């Protein structure tokens, strides 16, 4: 099968950047990213590439280079499916909020809808690639749908999980640690694996392209995220002990990180991890383990989530306790709402849950984030369904300027590690705040001694 056209279903955080880089590195291929969300497609097609719906360093430049040449964004889903030889499925797989597996299992309704639409439209053989994060053996279900509801054509299902870190996604795509491709061990399956391997080989060394069976590939994605989240929860589990004993978590992390068996990555103590993958993937792993009766395994991984939730709750409680056990009517300023720097993604951000707790205590929350607007902030809080949209709007306000956000505040909470926050004129912020002025450094990016010298009552994580 000669590969000339690729279709990607889903124009989100994975599909958009991934296809943009493939288009850049494979100018001989025509790539169409499709989505039913017209507003999202319109944003991807905005003449000013700085207005595309996803902020990632370097992404707008790649889109500007390729869009309209061999990269296209469209809502003509069926046409793109029919013309492509390879179809990537890159739609959302959120945690189920209903029925069996509620709160843990991945909701695969969008995956099934994609499979049924591919089966309906396809008139010739296709390679279907799982790009979304999926539970083990999902490929089996996709193949069953395709084979039993299609037009008699042949489908090969590949698993090609993404290992992108938001904020560095373009760099990760251009210089990946590895590319993982799982497929059937049949002759046809191996041909499909080779076809996808040849695409990545346009810029990725072949020794970094790993091939496995489908099930190993699917499980590897969940396991990778679980291990990374585990390291964050492990270091965060020690922060409370450090605060009680007088140890400094930054010094502890540096000391153990110099052990070559451990290494320094993902040992940065913080208010907790967020993002679309870690919590969702661990809960999925927990659900899979429980479904096989592996309760001890499930409990082990579930503790990673419990520790992360505790860290966020502990941070909110510390703010209330430090401000004389009440924040009612007090202005608490948040610097940062995105779950990490260099992204506008807010999914599972610690800021959402801390704001929710403080609003419950009748605080007035004021937010500045360089990439997140008021509409998104309120949408995140409304999704929790803790209170009405009107109540959220009355208690949360965002600002375009950090100094305005902090004007008259009783406390400032740093919740995203945007580098600009460390370089502010903090004396100016201090002078504009209520006294005593408190700063809660949820990312340990500020210099404690300098903050104290200015006059702040400083509280970091684990120090």
C-alpha cells in the first residue's frame, strides 16, 4: 500500500501538534486533521497562527510553514477518511462519569464512534492508528467493529501512543526518546507497522522506533505515565514531613537526585500534578487491575492519586489556617491557572481545586495567567458542579495584568511555574497588598530569603 494521504480524527492537544510535525518532516504526504467542532477548526485555520487553539512553544511556526501546503484542517470528516490510507484516531478518552467503572475506567464512546464512522465510509483497505491513550485490548474492540460493520475491506490496527509533555511537545515530537508502534504479528500486521515506521523514519533514527504487539504498546503508555506521576507523588509525600522536621525538600530532592539509580527528573516538589493524562491513566490502570482481581496492584497505584489530592487539599488548608483560620471576604490572588508552564491546558490543574476550596470558604479569588482567560477559568469551576455558574462568576475574577490581580490582596498563591513570575517586581506587589502580606509558593520558584527580605510571610512546599 502506497501511503500518500493521512487523516487524523481529532484536532486537540495530540492530533494538532503531531500532524503538524509529520507534515513538516514529510512534505510528500498530504495530511488532513478533522474535527466536528467547527469553532476549533476555524481557530486552526486562523490567518494569524498565533491564534491557533493550542499554545505550545514552536507550534505556530510549524503550522505556518505547512498549513495550506500539505497540512489541512477541516470538518469534512468522511471525505478525509475515504481518501486516506492511514487514519489516526486522536479523540478524547476521558474518565467515565457514569455506569460501570465510573470515576476510573476510560470512556471509549468517542473511540467507538470513530470506528463506526471509519467502517461506514471506507471503500478500500486502511491502516487505523490508535493515538489516543486507551486501555489494554481496546484495539481488539476497534477491529471487531471495523470487521463486522464495514464494507468488506481489510483494516490493520496499530497502537502508536504519544509520549508528549505539554510545554515541550514540539521538541518531544522532533527529538523523541522513542517511537512506539504496536501491531499484529501477522504478515499484514507487520506490513502496516513498516508503513508507519517509514513515516517516522523521515526524521527519527530507526533504532529509536520500537515495535511490539498491540497489547504491550497500549499498556506501555499507561505505565509510563503512572511511573512519572508516582515520582511526583513520592517527593510530595515527603514535603509535609520536611515542614514538620525543618528539613528542606529542595535539598532532599537534590541529594537523592544525584544518585544515578534515581536521577533528578520529576523530583520537583509542588502543589501537585495536573494535566489530561496522569490522573486519567492511573485511574484507568487501577480499573484494569481491579477488573482482573488484582486488588493489591490497584491499591498501590491508587495511592498515587490519593497523595496528589491530599497535596492540593493541604495547600488550600494551609492558606486558610495561615490567614487566621478564615479567608471569608479576603482577596486571594492566584498567579497561574494552567496546570504547568508553556501551555494553555488547564485540565486537572491544581488551581481549579484550590480555588474551589477557597470559594467554599467565601474567599474572593483573583487570577492572572498569561495564556488562560476568564471564560476558561469559569468553565473549569463549573465542570466541578460544586455551585452554580452565577456563584462562580461572582467569586472569581481574572485579570490581564498580574499587578492588578494582586492589588489589595491578602495573599498571593503561585500555582503555575511560569518563568515570568520569578522575575516580577515583587516589592511593587508587596506594596499594593494588605499587610501582613502572604505568599504561598506552590511551585517553589521564588527565592524564600528575598521574599522575606521584602516583607512577605513566605510559605513554600516542603521547606
